[in-house]
C-alpha cells in the first residue's frame, strides 16, 4: 500500500494540456496496492497517456472486473465514471455501456485471472464483436487478492512462491486476441513506460478493439526466482519487435526519419503510428506474421513486446450494427416510440 | 355406439402431427377461421424439443363464451401421426370423433367402440393430385382443413380470405393452396355429410380483440417502452421474443433519412454476457432488456445481485418453462417465482410483474422499463410458455401519445453545475431512491465509482458496518416505494357472499375465471384476486384477512407464490390452501374446479345455496 497522500492543490505553474488540464487532473484515489506493484506503473502510464492525448477525463468510462488489477480504475481518472463489475465479466458490461453511448472513450482494465480464467469466454467474444475499447490486461500470472494461486497465464513449469510447480499449459492472451479478431494487439511490460505510454495512446486512438497485454510483476506473490512473470525474468527475456511513436494527427508530424525500419500506420482518426522496427521482417499489419512471431518467441522463452498487430481500418460494433449516430441514452419517446397511430395499424393486422 | 357429442361453437379439436411436416400453418388457418366468424378460439401448441420427426400437437378450443384457458379433453382428434395413435385415440371423450387418413386400412382393435370414426383417403388424394413429395405432404394438411371446414360449417369464404392474406404477393403459392382446400372441402361435402356433430355458427363474440402471442407482444412493448439495447441468448421458450423485437425494430426503429438503427441487438455468447450487456447499458442510461427462461436466470444471478446493490436498471423477461435441461422445457410452468424474487447472493429481492395475457405482456414490458429506471433496479416480467408461445385472443394494445418515459432520478449537468449535492447512494427524498448521473455528464462533478456493497452514501469505498446498514436499509425502503408503483392486484368479486378467496396470477387467469363460474354453479362462491406484481400491496393482505380460507392457485410444485405471501407479506399460512398444477400442461378450469370442490367437501363446509345466501 502506498501511504503517501496526494495533495489536492496543484502548483499553478503545472503544465496544462490542450484541453486545459494538468497531469494531476488525471489522477485518482491513492492506490491500495502493494508498494512496487506493476499495476501502479500501468496506472501511471494511463494517466500520462490520457493527459498527452488531451482527452477530457470525464469523457472516459473505465470498467473493470474483479481482482487487484480491477481495483486500479479507482486510482486514476478520478473525474471519470468507473464500474467495478463482476469477476471476468467486464467485457459484456463495457459492451452494453458502449452501445448506450458511443461518444465516450471506453477503457477496460482486467487481470489474468479475470480475463484468462473465469472470463476467457467474454474476453474472446468482445474481440470478435469489435467493441471500440482499449482492453488493458495487467498480467502477473497469479491470483493476488486470494494470495498466490496460479492463474491460467502462468507458464508451464513456473514456480509459485510456496514452491508448487505449474503443470498446466498457459493461455496466451495475445495469440487468442489475434485469433478472435482484435484489430489492435500489443504486449508490453509495466516497467517499460517508454514503450507502454505510446502503445496506450495508439490503442485509445484506434477505432476498434485494442488489446494490450501488460506483463506486470506481482511483488507479493510472483516476483521470486522460478517465476516467469517477475521483474528480473521479464527484463532478461523481453524481446521488443518495434519501438512506437504516436502522433495525434497528421499535422503534428515532424519530419524525423531515422535510418531504415520505420513504418507509418495511419489510424482512422488521422493520427499516425510510427513504428521503429527492431526485427527487420516484422510487419504489424499482417495478422498471420504476428501470430507466427508470437508463437516462435514463446517457444524460445522470449516475451515479445511492442505493437504486434494493427488493422488500420478496423470497424467497430456500432458500424456492424449500423446504429444511429446519437447516443442512445439521449433518445426519448419522440425518437423511440412509434405512437398510437402505428399501434392501431398493428392491432388491425392481428385480427 | 355412444351418443354423438353435439355442440355448436363449444368444443375442442386436437391435431396430432409430426414435427416439421408443415402442419403448423394449416392448423393456424383452421383456428383463425373461427375468429373471422366471430367465434373466440384458444389454440395451444404442444411441441417437443425437436426440429423434425417427433410428435407435436395443436389443440384448438372453440368457445363462443370466450373461455380461453385450456379445457381438457378432446371432442375431435385429427390423428395424423401413427407414432402417437394409441395415445391420441385414448384421449377422445366418449361420443367424440376421430378423423384419420384411411388410405391404409387399420384393424378394429386400433379404434374404440365409444367414438365416431371419420376416415378420408388423404394419402391417395395427395398422390393422385401431386407428384412432388414435399407438396404431397404440405397439401395434405390443407386438404384436411378443407374437409373439417365442410363438416364443421366453417364458411369457405373466410378460409379463402385468410389464404389470400397469407400468400399476398406470392400468387404462385396462393392458387395451389386454394385448390387443396377446395379438394378437401368438396370431398367432405360429397362423402362426409353429417359425419360430425360439432358445428360452427357465425357469432359476434370476438369484438375488437387481437390474436397474438405473448412473446411478440412483450417485444412490441419493449419497442414502445423505449428499449434501445437488447442482449439475449437463444433459449426456448423465449427466443421468439428477441426475434420479434428484431422484426418490430426493423419496421419501427430505422431512421427514415439515414437508414440507421435506433436499436442495438446482440445475440450474446451466453446469458452471463447478455445480462452483463444489459447492466452496462443501464448503467450508462440506455433502456435495455433481455429475454430468457429459468436456466438463463440461474446464470444471470450474479449480475442480478450486482445490479440490485449497485442500483442499475435492467429488465429481464422470463418466459417460464418446466425446469432445467431439455425436454420438459418445451412445456409450461410458473416455477421461477422464488428464483426470481430472491435471485442472487446477499440480501436481495426484486420486483416481479405477472402478465396474464399478451395484452399485459405488452403493457408490463413497457412499464417494466419505466419501473427499472424509476427504481434503479432489475425488474422481472414473469410470463410463461403458455402465454409466450401461443396466440391468444386479448384486448388490443393501447398507447397514449401523451405518455412520457419515466427516466427516474438522473442529475443533470445543470444541477451539478448549480452545486446540487450529489450522493449516489443518499436518500434525499425519503423514498429510498437516490440520484444517479450518467457517465460523461459534467467535467468536474458527479463522477463516481460503481461497486457492489462496499461504499458509503457518497459512493466512496467503505467497509464500515454503519455505511452498509444505511445502504441496505435504504434498499428496503426503496422496495416499499416499489409497492406504490407496481400494478395493483385485480379483484373479481363473487356475485354471492363468499367466505372463500382465491389468489392466482399470470397465465392461470382464463382457466380461473371459467372455474369460478363452474364452482358458483355448484354453490361454491369465491372472491378472486389476481396478483399482478411483487412486492405485494397491503390490499393482498387485507384480502386474505377478510376470508376464512384463501386458495392459492399456481402452476408449480412448491407453492412458490404462497411462500412469498407467507414470507414477505407475513400472511398466516393456516389461511392459505394451495391448488397446484405442474405436469407441464397449462392448467385447466376442470382441474381447478375439481380440486377446490374436493377441498371444500373435505373441509366439510356446507356450500352456500343461492336461495339461502345471507
């Protein structure tokens, strides 16, 4: 637990973004997670990303399931509505919320127990439907709140704090997201803010389902030797496929071409992703390539990070359902009720 | 030979068919033809959990007096399924009729001496007139409708009109259907004159009533009530509700200029997801519902508890059926009353509405959407297979154009800006209902973090006992407020002073009303109260208090509504006597009458004779 109280008053000289907010305006309550928890770093990256994107905090809805990770939405974006739903079911609640009002930005926060065990079904189906959301999976391979049981993302052969060896094959959420049709798939590490912040920004700007699996070591139950989700293990085995720069719009691009291996991926909202490829044959717009790379890296025991796949022209659920542009929660009887005259005709047809 | 049953506008015809043989539309044509002659009918599908091959029945009760419950017994069996022959023949009332295809002769042992047998060479006629095997099958159904129309005296013009409406714009199908009908009609005119003592005579007893199934009616109620999000998972007998919603939305909710949909329907991966979507949409201020049945409700219960404690509007239409797994679930029951009233973990209870017929399915579906937002809680519409999947004659749908949706207590950006105090779980009006805000309302005020139980009145994280107690006591107060908002129970007063009362609900209505008359004829008088919602109003308590004994008539084994009356309304169980029907078939007036008569005799209560009435 972090005991440092956050002062409410901001220093007047704090830098403001284009919509007039300081970075502090994107913070939330004091975290109650363990000191050094990877999840808090992810919360910090989210705060940074939303601030840099000039998103008004109240235009974000943040939803989560149950678990340590799912508690975190209370610790950032304090002026956004949040919803701590039920275990493993954040995707469905977020889907409904998104249908009710398409004008907000939807952030789903989940953990590996929440998404890969109890919620594997909803995880897969939300990807299929293309709900416009950013899905952050804070992946530590362990159940923290119930004190140290393996989760379904724990690698086979990895060791629990109390010494048990995991004998079950792991669920690879990134591969699953790719198969199920997520249109933005990335993996990162909570300790790598330089990589994570641009990824989050790009995910938010993306117009379909964006999924980021963030390896986030559990300092209490999964940071020992023998764990494959510890700080040390991930630092040693992290293999980045690319380094990402995110540009909010085309206008803002400064010409800064570095040597070979740079890809520009225009997004639906005119923003630009610039990827510095570290692996020369990696093309993030090719889903099959992405799946192959992920599988090969896993075989070598590497954690492949970076933007693994992006479909720049992804459509979302609203496009699939051809829904009305105005938010449903603003429609009233005038727009929705066909009226007594029509009902009389329906009655006549039933006689 | 037993005396022939002779009846005009008051008999039961049952069709025994093979599932998937195309009999449904022919049988429906038969049923509707009576309506067009001004004679009420009440048809029921009795169908298996199967697509093709298993037996299926369609029972039509012709009833000029308008008794729309199932009568029990069969006057004319149209036996088209060799598989169920013995059982079907057995079911015919003595003096009744058996209509069958006599192309192949059957031994005398296959019949009964006390019934009248009417044979017609349907297979031969089809083989003579059609070459295509599918046509032979389909038109056989229309041919027997023609023969029945002739024998019963259904006006051929009425059938021609119905066929014309059915195949409007499909002329290719129109003519062969009319021909098949004529084929059967003329055969019977010639060969089966006076074979049947059951007759139809034009009447004027239908009025302006409509003929519709409860699932379609509830779906239309959701359209009128402003539902924009529907999430569902296929389950008999509720699937046609979501499909009807889709159909009605396609007609009534597409923006004319843009072609865009003012609705979103998601067929979810399971009921966990469908209720999750409904809860998410409700949290974010859209009107949302799901349609399901018992097993679906079981899967949804975790979310229902969350929605109860987090105070999120949700409408769940439960088309009740006979329990888990497959088979009996294609039969009707009222067996989810307790499961829904107390659905979920922790201290929970929920608002239930009990529609009697499709008219109320429409009305209560729309009202449930208002109640869910007013009360910020899940609301169940408790229909069942009998209402949901059978067309029922009922009052036409009504809508008042001046009606406004009740969106409940939602704090606006202006109110927040003006500095109005916002405590998400604070009882400011004394009715237990707090204010809520939609996400994105105001830049600096009104945002809150939604959780289950761990919170104080201002939605801040709190595990403190007093905060929890304040909250759940407020929820109780809110449940009290619900009593003032839900549909009131309806009293049918006995014509004679009555010491007995009868409480009933939902699809039991039509059978109950018929039973009340039959009981009165035997000198047993009862005031009847149709409960239309839970929580119960005080009137229900008063009703029980003012009678010596009150019968509680239900279609389940465990007397579930009675349990609620005892447990929640504090009614003395000694005052209540259960009358329970739960074999999967719809309850009948005969059953209710017999049960109550027997109980009254056993109670050794001397029936009050009309001339001795006090």
